[in-house]
């Protein structure tokens, strides 16, 4: 099983219902799911609402959400999922919950009603990517039934090979076909011809190379660049142990995000797998790891998008601490089950209003 514990954000919308249903029945049917609803309220000035009134209203609202969230899980086909209700900012609380339960994936739904402000990072998925190093799965309102065609967005950095390795594991698990796509900067085609190296002993500075009958070295044209890129992709997929009959290399010249979105729609891809840059100055921090390409793809992709986590970065939130928190969660859940006599797949710990991110 590729993913064992998955936290799914639920806002009771059709998008989140489809996300839970797709993950529970198609993406990871045997994984342990945690359905989390975060109560998000606007910041209220103190002169409008006192602390006592705010706390009283929260106590009256929270208990009513648990039955609704449990019914939502049944409707989505995730009857054995754990339900959790929290207070705070959705992205922050989902990241913190994933850290506490030892999750290896966070999933959120994406509504078909997209807002223009999302381009600037004003959505929960993009804020979530800035607050966790875990992989994040973004599911649109109407995902396809079963992932049979995967699109791997391959860069020439270290995260590019991570994408191929992860995609290879998914393709083997689902017996799916992989489209490995790499996009080249269009300016490479427009580069001028390169001058050949000069012989300092036989050529004077005043004598140009053309006068000596030596032509400039021609830059590769667009078709040559595509062929070189496809050959490189074939080598990379072979290193990632992908079968040749399961891979289609695709070289594109132009904007990477536009190429990925267009090809995913044209080839009817069921899942886009992409990585995060790890060579930026902010790669060692939880925040600032979402670039313009990721923002555009998560905003406009026609199919689910899996953004892999950041590897090779050590911090105070490493796996040993995560496992310790996960064991504590399991112990508390088992204790609650013994006291209430209920099933282990239902209920929740007390809501948390903390701001710690994973």
C-alpha cells in the first residue's frame, strides 16, 4: 500500500465529497482516513464580541458537527474513517493534524468554481503546500473513476527524479500508463549561433573566424531539442525502473504549467504527479515553497494533482517525533473506544485551536 494514513479536509461541499469518495474507493481504498473539518471564523474585534460570548457560541456549535461529519463519511463510502473537528485556519490545522497522526498524505477537494485570487495563493491547497512537507493531493469536483493514465511533470532538478520514482510506483500499483513530460524554455530556440573556439597562435584578434572559412557552430533547432529531451526522458525513466511499454516521453517548448495543463486535458490524464523545487533559498523552511507553476497547475488542472513532499530536509518535525505523536493518537483513540464501547473508526479527539504547522 502506497499511502497508509491520509488526512482529508472536508467543508461539506460537493468537491470535498468527491475527494473523499475517490480516495476511499479508488486512490487508496485500504488506507486509514482522517476526515477533518476546520471551523474557520473571521477575526472579530474585541469591541464587537467579548471572549466569554465567543467561547459560549463555539461550545454550542461544535458538538453538532460530529454527527454531520460521520454521515458525510458514510455518504462518501468512508464509513470506517476517523472524524475530527478543529478550530482555526484550515491549512494550518490540516497540516498540524497530519503531523500528529503520522499521516503520509494530505488531500483536499477543489471546487469547479475557481476564483481569480487563487493565482496569488489565496486558496487552502496553496496555503497548505506552504505549511507542510508532506505530499498534498488536490482532487477536482469530478475525478475520473480509476487512474489509468498518469502525467509525470519532470524537471531537471533532484525533485524530477523523485517524481519519476513515485510515478513508477503508482503506475505499477494501478497498472497505468505514464506520460513523462519535460518543458524547455522557448528562449533556447532563439539563442544565436555559437562562435567556434579561436586558435590564439594562428589567429590575430583582427582576423574574424568567418574570414578564415570557419562557420559558427549552429545551435540545435526546435526539433533537435525535442529529440534530445525525449532521449533524456527515456534514460531517466529507465533509471526509475519504468517499463518501456508503459512510458511515453513528451518534450515541450514553452511554459511548463500551460504545457502540463493542456496535455493533461488533451490526453485525458487521470492524475498529475509533480514535485516541489528544493534548490530555492526557502527550501529548508515550511513556507515559501510554492512557485508560480505549482500555483497555476493546482488552480486549473483538469484532473487530480499530487504534489510530492520535500525530501532531504531535516527539521524538528522529522519522522521519529511524528511516529511518537501517532502512537499517542492511537492510544487515546483506543482508550476512548473502551470507555464508550463504540467502534474505533469513529469519533475524534478534542478540537484544537493551535497554530502549529507540520
